[in-house]
C-alpha cells in the first residue's frame, strides 16, 4: 500500500501531536506515526498521573542547551497561556501546585484526549504500532532543486511519501514505554550532529562507601539547597536506598557530570552559626540541639558517621571549641558528596543533550542541511528544569514547526 501525505510526523507524543494540529489547521495532510500501541504514554504517566503540563513562569533560563538562546523564539510564539487557553476550550480544570506548576485536577488522560480531539478536528491520520524501516530522500523532478525533494518512508506495513518529515520521537528515558534512539539515528543518517546525551531529572546514586553510611537514612526528606557547577536549587531532597532523590536532586542532576561533587546545605533557612553560638555555654548535647532543626533519624545516623571523623557530635555544647563548631557548620551547610552515577534512563524523566541546535532554524525547527526535515521536542538539545518546562518546550517547538511543515 502506498500513502501520499504533505507531512509525516514520527512520534505521536506531546510535540508530535501539537505539530500535527497546527499543520492540519493550515490544510496540510498529516500522518502521525508511532511504534507504540497507545498514544502519548509519557503524558499519561507524567506529573503522578495529573500531568504538570506547563509552568506559568517559563523563561529561556529554565532550559539547558549548548546554545542557550535557541529556545527563545519558539517559547515566545507559543506561551504557557496559549496551552492554558486550549484547556479552557475543552473545559479541563487545572490548578497551580507550586512555583507556577500547572496540573490537571483530574487526570493526564484529559490532555491526551484534548490533543487527540484537536488532531481529529483537522483530519490528522494515525498509524500506530508501526515501525519505520527505512527513510530515503529522493528528487522527484530529476533536477537539483531541493524543493523537488521528498521523503519515502518504508514501514512494516506500507510505503509513505511526504514533502516534510518531522522527527518527534523524544529522548531515551523510560524505554519500557517506547523511548528509542530513533531520532538520533535519523540525524546520523543525514549527517546532522548530536550533542552528548545524559539521563537528566534523575536520582543520583551513592558510592559504595557512602551507601554503607547513609542507606539507613532511606525515606528521610529534608528541605535543602543543592549546588553544582554554578547552579543552585532550594527544594526537598530525599534519601533513598540507593542514594539521593527528591526535586532538588532531580534539578541538580541536569547540571551534574560524572566525577563532580554536589554541595548540600541541609539547614538553608537557619542561621546555624548564630544558633550554635547562642548555646555555646549550654549543657545541651549537640545532637539534641540539632534534632530541633533536622529530622531525629537523620541526626542519629549523621552522628554515627561523624563519630568516625575527628568531630564527636555527642558532646554537650559547652565542650566544643570554636574550630569544632565551625567544622560542624561546614558539615551541615556545605556537605560535599560525590555521587557514583545516576539511576539511568529507566528512571530519568528526560534526556539532556540531543540534536545540535546549530543544525536547526530556531524559527521553524527545520534542518539547514536537509530542507524538509524537522526535529521537535525532547529529541533536540533543549532540556527543561523540573516543573512543566519540558512539556512547554514540546508544545512550543511543535507549534513552531507546525507553521512551516
Ligand atoms: P515523547 O516522549 O512525549 O513522545 C515521543 C513519541 O515517539 C512516543 O509516543 C514514542 O512512542 C514515539 N517513538 C519513539 N521511538 C519511536 C520509533 N522508533 N518509531 C516510532 N515512534 C517512536 N515533563 C513535564 O513538563 N511535566 C511533567 O509532569 C513531566 N512528568 C514526567 C514524568 C515521567 C515519568 C517522565 C519519564 C517524563 C516526564 N516529563 C514531564 C517529561 C516529558 O514527558 C517529556 O519531556 C515530553 O513527553 C517530551 O515530549 P516529546 O513529544 O518530545 O516526546
């Protein structure tokens, strides 16, 4: 069977569906193709099943990229409010959880239904459970004009020709629900460079020697400030049976590279130096004093770790020298730890790195080397912070390409 379309979009996730809607509105015949049996599984599982679909305070500074300005144009043309308008049109109720993060009141399935309805309204065709086996770019006029080029896709069930090919296959995270390296392989085929890829928004693991000390703390959550490579986040950290997780750790993981230490301030909201000075002549045990500001279970385990250093944390406050108190402050407000790695793509929310943005037009998402070939969404080297920014990038980049395909 042979299909002829104006636009084929590979990847029926967030970016792919947004692009299909916009191209369909322009009267383009669009086919959305995906190898999964179900649409947009990542939207379904996102935000704990309620999809943190955007962030009201989206700025280019919320995104990492080798080319930090690339995302500006697309974000300016399709803003968080534009997606919110879509929710209002479909009577989907939502709320702000914190820090501008918008979630559905009910279920992330509502976002999938919204996108599907918008696609159907502009006659987007679907081809799910389908594998692309080969992509060729051929000249239909026999002359050298790039406008006469088209793509021929051979899939496990048909051959499709299209003038525009959009790659919206996302990143490598969660292969269990369909993530694949397809987008990067297409880039390689057309000689388009890809920046180095890393799991991001991901939990970090302890080195074996740290694990023996800190595994006891599994389940403890502490409000902290985490810093690494010039970035800093103030949110919760969570001790796990393998290392550290929680929003602050997920955020900093995007800035972390193997071998880097992270710095943790476990008492960011307290002037701990002043507190220790105030009790300097008191008989209260340091551990009892600290347990007023930190979870007791944390203080107990931390004390055991400290006992193995020259700092004994079990003494009455009046027995500490100024030097010792400074050492304690340093341990609590500038705890340095070097993770052994991350828990990897099976658990990461996103992939950092991707299609080199210098290969793409920031206006259209089209590649300069191969006219007619577009990349959108997470497959590009644009990675958002935690908090709805990655979906906003999917909507904005999908919208941008949708105006030109
Ligand atoms: P996306 O991954 O959505 O879609 C890619 C599509 O391509 C999939 O349908 C896949 O099946 C298909 N595909 C892959 N390989 C293919 C192949 N070889 N052939 C055909 N099709 C192929 N972000 C956020 O802003 N707020 C949030 O709440 C969350 N929560 C969240 C939770 C979890 C557990 C994860 C893993 C991720 C998030 N994210 C998030 C991140 C967000 O889900 C992600 O950034 C976007 O879904 C990216 O959208 P894309 O459309 O680019 O890819």
